C-alpha cells in the first residue's frame, strides 16, 4: 500500500517534469525510437535487422515452417554457476552441456531477470514489468490474489498458439493456483507442472530441515490442508487434473526427470504433427531444497545436493539438445538458456555462485544478473560473447517475432520487452535495449545503462552476505549510488559524483520517460502488496 | 627476524611430533610417494604417465627435437580477468586470444601462484618455495640483499641450456639488479628485461599520480639516483647493457611491444638454429601503473588504462601464438599462460577481477589463485577444464621433464615442484600434487588440499576490500579456519569444526611432513626479512 502510494506520487511529480520535456529536444544520449505507444522504445538497428530478416526468410523457405522456440529456465541458478561463466569445475559442479550450448552459440554476459521467481516468470510470459501485471512476488501456500491477473494479461504462448504454434510449459509454474490460473487456461496448449515451488513441498517431507513443522503433529496437520505436493497436468479446453501425488522425498526428487520426459514427449509429438513448438522447460531445480534424482546423488565432484542438482540440470539440458539433434530440428529451433533470478544466499553455502554483490531478492547484480545463452545451429554463429543488455521480458517479443505474430500483440497492455531477434542472430549483434529497469516489487530501485548501474534505492543488509529476509530497502540519498560495472562488477564503491555527473541527468531522463508510461498503462494491484 | 624465529620454533616442535610419526603408518589419505629425498613427494599416476610418455616419444621421433617451451606470465592479472574465467566482455575487456588458448587446450581452475611477484618468479624459475631461495618479497628500488641467492640456486633455464635448449626471458625480471643478478648470469642464454617493475618507473614520470614526488625538486633529484628506467639486454658470458633508456610515459608505454618484438625475434632465431627453446614471456603489464601502447588507448569497451592493457596483453598473446603457427611449430611447443599473483586491490577499481576474497599480497584465494592454461596442439586435447591442483613451481619440473633433463636437477637443493607433464597431457588428467602450501614471506599461512582451504594464519583487513598495506597477519586461533572452496569459493565462513574435523588431522600431518623438509634443506636468509 505504501509502495503504491510512493510510486503514485513519483509519477505525478515526474509527469510535471515531463510537461517540460515534451517540448524539449530528445537527449542526444537517448538513442531509442518509440514505434507504438504501447511498445517500449528501442534502439533502431536497421542493418542487422535487414540481414537477420533475410536469414530468417531463407530458413523459412527451406523449412516451410516457423522455427521452434525452446526456453530453458533454471530456478535460482547463479550467474557464476555454469563453467562458461567462471563456475563449473572450479566450484565442484561441471556443466559440460550448458558450456557446449555457449560455445556453440552466443553467451550473453548482461542478461537481467527480476529479483524473484514469480516476477521473472510473469515478465517472461507477458513481456511486461511485474508491477504492471501485479505478479510482483511469489504467491505463497494458501494465498489467493484479490484479482486474477490473467484476466487481462496475454501470454506469448496464447498469441503463438493462435498463430499456429503448439505451446507448452513443462515444470515449475508458480504464477497462481486454482481455477483460471492454470497454464492451459492462460494460453498454453498443454502443461505438466508443479503449481508452486520445491520448498513448498519439501517443508512437508524433510524432517532434517523442518523438524519443528513435521514433528509437531498439530502444525503438521494444518500444513497438510494448505500444501498439496502434486504434479498437475492439463490441455487447452479441458479441466486440469492431478497427474501424480508426491508422497515423500524420493518422489519429489524425481520431478525434474518427469519434466524432462514430458518435454521430450511434447517435442516428439510436435514434430510428428508438423507444428512449430513453443516450449518453456522450467526446472524445479536448483531452488532449495535440492533432492537430486537417484542416479545423481554424489555425482558432482562437490557431492552436495545443490551441486548434484546442477549436474542433473546440465544433463537434462544435454538430453533436450540431443533430442533436437536426433529429430534433426536443431537448425529450426531457437534455444535460450537462463535462470529466473540470482543465487539464493538465504540457503548459502550449498547454493548458487556469482562474482557479484547480493543475491536473490535484491537488485544488486547478484540478484538480477543471470546466465543467458542463445543457441541456434546455423543461425547464431558459435563462440560469441556479447555484453549487450538483455532483459528476460525481451523473450516475449523475440518469441513472437520468430513466430511471425508480432502484429497480434494487443494494444491494451504496455509491453516493456523489446524484440531482440536481430541482436541475437546478427554476427556481433548490438542490443536494441538501452536500459534495464529494476524493481523491488512496485518500487523502482535501479537502472542499468551501458556499463553503469544507478541505484535510486538500495537493499542494505546485515553482515557480510546478502540475506533477503534481513535486508532493508532504503533511499540512496541524497543522490543515486552509481557503479561502473566494468571496473566495479561487485558494486563495492559508489563513484557517481566523481565520475558520472555527466550521466546522472541522462539516466533521470530515461526514468522520466519510463515513469510516464504508467499514466496510460498503470500498475495493477492484485492484492500481493504489503 | 621474528618470522624466522617463529618458523624455527615451529620446525623444532614439529620434529618432535615427527619422531612419533616415523614409526607410524602413512595416513590413508596421504596418497603421495617420495621418490628422492630432495624431491617433493607426489601422487603416482602410472597409467597416465605411460600414455604420456608414449605420446612424447612419438612426437620426438617425428620432430627429432625436444619440444619448445613457452611460458607466458602476466603481472597482477586476476583469476577472473580472462573471458574464460568469467571476465572478458562482461567486465569491459574481451580476451579472445587467451580464450582461444583455453578452448584449444586445458583450462586449469586451481592454479596457484605466490601472493607477490618476486616470490612467484623465484618459484617458477627454481621450483622452490620462496622461503628456501630467500626471494620472499620484491626487491625494492635501491635495495640490495645481503647475500646473492643466485649463487646457490639453479634455474630451469640453466639446466635446460646445458641440456641443449636455447633459453631466454623477455620482459619483467624483478629478481635482483646488479652484477650476479642478471638473467644471463643465472642461466639464461639471453634476455631483454626491465630489472624491477612498472610502478618503479612510473613514479618518476607520472605527475598525475605522483605529484608530490615529481613536483618536489629535492625529492625528485634523489629518486633519480635510485630509479633507472631502462631496458637491459644481455647474452650469456657477456656483460649486460642498457639497451634503451626510458625517458617518459610515452616510451614506457611501449615496452610490452618491445618485449613482444624480442620474443618473436628469439623464437625465429631458435627455429633457424634448429634448437628447442625455453622462453619466459614476462609481461610488464598489467601491473600498475598501466600505460597501454599508443594504438591500444581506448581500445577496450571499458576504455580505461587497465582494461586497455588487458586488451594489449591479449593481442600480444595472440601474436605469439600466430607466430608459432606461421613457423609451423605449434605441434612441438608447450605453452603455459598464467599470472604471477592475484589482482592488486590496492589500485582498485581500475585493476584485476576475481570472484574471490582478498587480493595480491595475501593468501586468500584472491591473492594466489591465478589463470592457468596449458596449450599444445595435438598433444593436449582441446576444450578441457580441470580443477586439479597446480602450483606455479611445478612448471620448473614440468619444463625439465619436457626437456628430458630431469636427472640433471642437482640434489643440493630441495625442489618443491612436481612434474605435472602427465597431468597436463593426459585426457582428463589427474594432478600429481596433493597439497599447495601457501606462505606470507617465511610464514606458512594456509594449505589447499582437495577442495578444502585450511588457514593457520589469516590476513585480516579493514573495510570491505583487501588492501595489502592495511592487512595484519594473525593466527587463526584457537584452530585453523577451513573453507570448502566448492561451496564457499569466496572464503566467507569458516566451517572447520562443523564439517571438517575428519580432515584437520590429515592436513596437520601433511604440514608436519612439509616442515620436516626444512631440517635438511633450511630457509635461506638473504636480508629481505623484516
């Protein structure tokens, strides 16, 4: 409530400033152009756009089908976990399959997610800042939003399905439970999912971690009424159903194998039906608590649950890639590998790794910067690394562009994503995104622009490590905190006034333009606010 | 002096404990075997040894010459600087050439240097812990050791030169100045070097950084008498001479280009003479202060001196590799790329990067863990990553083994290095090194064993960052601090008593064996102690 008010006031103030701006010349540092009122302005890159379109057209003529889209999203994996980002063998969990994806394609070093799982998934599916959809934080056990956000949201899956794609999600959903919230009710042709999150279930099973919950009979009986460990399944137009109850840790430990089987089956069926597919393979792992599938226990050199889970995730990634190869569709499948937020330092040390400050739940780099690998045999040149900005919500626009249905985006909702097809497909491509706006729920906290990170509000913590539950959000007053991420990737010393006075007015300008979009396209309150 | 006494006492105490041990069975966790009294015990790996020897023999029969050895050592480059270690484009300084070396060969993730430049170079050249040679810290402007350590030290260059190699060092020396200290007087056939270090010279030139030294005439005149910015050149048997005086920052900025030219010329001449070469290409960069060569200014995306210097270092690495290719000797040249210590946080933020605690001058991972890439076309399989332990002093033994002159190592000095040829050349090789012992000057501070790091003494600092000059060395009492580097690579929380009680007696045992070697092979005091 307080947050809403704060942003509301900010918008009013900014609108007054905007009144001045409307007559003014565009800032020379602002390279963006707004093509439509409801679309985020982007940096035009006509040349790479042209080359890319030619490449795509050629492919289409060859395959006579739109390309498949496979988005692989891991839960809580840190930027530094994969070997190609400096982790892997060095931290006791080699990732040869993820590394192979990167070596065979494009490794992005500045991909940004939202700081928490639900907001990132909402942004991925709607192309919108979570504050607009209202899905600003995880929906916890037994909670119900006051409004179903999906009534007025459009998923990429829905638009692609209407455009001839076969669409599915396999794995973690965590975007609401109950009627009207299931994937097959919001645009997916089918799904196999857990509706919430790994830890929701493990707290009802694991007496080693949650003795006070499991050995206290009264409490245990109550939690049984709220938490329902099960896999849900559904197809469009039909009532979703419980495919499998999960009764213990052994059964819970196998769910990522079930999702892998389901994804493989879905891909095979799509190919058989000769329909292009859009599949989000959404790992339950490596969110705490980690229970590697039977054959993965002790398989990592570190031999701990998190590290073994990384090896399992890597192996499944390899399985999916091997299937594309087996079915001979690698050349017609765009693959994007990422994570939904930074490493969770609350469960450290058997947790994700990164060379950044902070972790999940914050907008320090450790909370929002994630692996981002684009792979497409024959379409994306192998061995590339690129530091251009990429926001997970860009996958909305990019998927629709690949599906040829960009024009079908309804103009009722503001879309914060940018079509990055040409950035990803061009040789040494350039990002069309000028800025990444970062939020803690509905509060704008920071902006990334070029190599600069400008914090307007900061998450402060106690002790040396970041801990979501022990952080406070304060205003970086009297002026923003600024970090040059090339020199200070760990965000250790703000150097705004010493080296960035020239840039602060620029970023304030970008922020004004961003805030102005909320006037016509306001935030949605679905009852998750504090 | 105090340090010496402390170690002296420690040795006596440990010897008493050893008296007990001599009757005892070897600890089951101790996998090493000592082959000769003056050689460090190593883990036998007979199978990979056999395969490797066959490969080497086959190559020798083909080339009728021992392989060339090219060691590329950068000054103060952080573990995280190259792209393949998580840096590169992500921190504004892409390293395509270094990355190519790694992709084409073996990337080691646990290579250890000494915490400072002079000790690492001493260890590289002698195969010995710096405490044994006495070269425990940089020799500063106008300082003279009381004893010339080189009178009783044997460099790999000397042994290889006597064994038919053409040997040279190109670049930074920093192992003593004056008669008896020059590379051509301690075993090198020839050299082109600066005798000290970049910052020694820049302090006489750069009024932007050192105004109080340059604008104070009296002080300036005095420093002129101590510091002599010049390039020295020499060949064996002849008096070394000043090849070129450096008169200003412009001239200083070009020295790494001069070293590159010299290395290229040396390699060409060696090939012409049909002699195998042993070349240490020892960059002056990226030690502060960095002055990129003219054409490199602003060449990195970050456009700062350090980052531009990284790009220059990477380009020169590429030049050397291109030359091996041009001369068609890539298949007969073993290349090892590394750094002499961790990133220097004293000159942060335009400095090296790593995801570790601490920096140069300490034995936190940030001070001693460095990039280590082994490349050898046709002999080392491409695309490998390996977390096996490697100590820079192992390059002494490895180079001699490749040169076929291992038997020529005099038995007068204890050799702490281990021959790692088979580890580097085997497919998924295993390290022969069981432990890495870490020192601050003559004080043993920490031991790395498997994924564990055990600190007996720790460098404590003020503030959030490590700063050599603001650290104090204290005993980690009442018991060692222990970190599992797979789970806690940043060494944030000691977990010894919780998870490592089983291991502490093991590590203490290794330490006893190590300390015992000092009885017959004592430390050398060359007057650099405090």
